[in-house]
C-alpha cells in the first residue's frame, strides 16, 4: 500500500490550511487505496484571522496544534518526517502555506521557506518521489525546486511570482493537473480559481490519482 505524507499549515483558509482541500485530499488518498500520515511544523502561526470579518485577531496560535483539528489529533511534527517511510508528499493550499510554511504573503518571490518544509521537499525530490501541491502550494514548491513547472490556475500576480522564482507557470482550469515529469511534481489550482466544493473534490481526486498512476 502506497503511503502519502500530507503537510498542513494550520486550520482555516485565511491563516492556515484550506479545510476542504485538506479533507478531500485525505478522502482521495483513501479512495485510491493508499494511506496517509499528517504532519505540520511545530511553530507559531503568522497571525490569526477572524474568518467572518477578515480582521486580524489579538491572539497567538500554533500551526501544529491548529492542524491537529483537521487531523483529529493524529498528527506528527514535521521535524519527525522521514522521506524513506513515504512514497509521496502532498501539500493542500490555504493562506497558511504563504504565511506559515514560507513568507511569500509578505516577501513575494524573495520569501524564506520554513527549514523543515524545505528539508522534507528536498528529501523527497532527491529520492525522486512524487511531490503534490494544491491551490497556492505550488508556488511554495517553485521556491524550493528551481525551474519546476506548476499551475496555480490563472492568477496573473501569483504566476508572475512563480516566474520570478525561476519556475514555469501553466494556466489551467478546474480539476486540471500539471505533471512536471522531470521533477515528479504534480499541481492543481483548486481554490485559486472561483471554485465549488465539487471542483475541489475533483481536483484533489485527480491529483492523487495522477500521483498514484505515476508510481505504477
């Protein structure tokens, strides 16, 4: 049975992991006949957003603890990740990717990547194992793997950031998956487009199935 590592960035689209993308990715992995373990870095969250008003709240939270909400408590700190134990790694989107896993939301193409995230991606890349990313997460991968081909849909600003980091962006629509065969990177746009939950289900299913097909 193939095993995925799923890396979360908190809980909630505006300051953490996008919950629909995370949950439907887990469902897609299970439906594909694979298994998963969930990870998140044990770090302070960049900030906390009121998801009703969009305002920044005067409180602090921890990315691992918040991600555990989605994982139902069954989660590991990303520092414990061992590439040898997994066949693929997958990053759901959400603004937490650009705020907690790296500093792209503030620093754009000059962003810094969390060291544990960079180490995990680099280890999988070195072992030529599939790397999947949804929504904004492909931009994170472009910061780590030089020259990678990815998609975040059609957002011109984010595509320009990817290009500035040395990546190649391909415009896509709902459910489409871009496979960079040379780098074994798989990406799909999800909520970077104006999407429904059905679109997210299709995108998550398609990317997981593409990764599974590549490992046959």
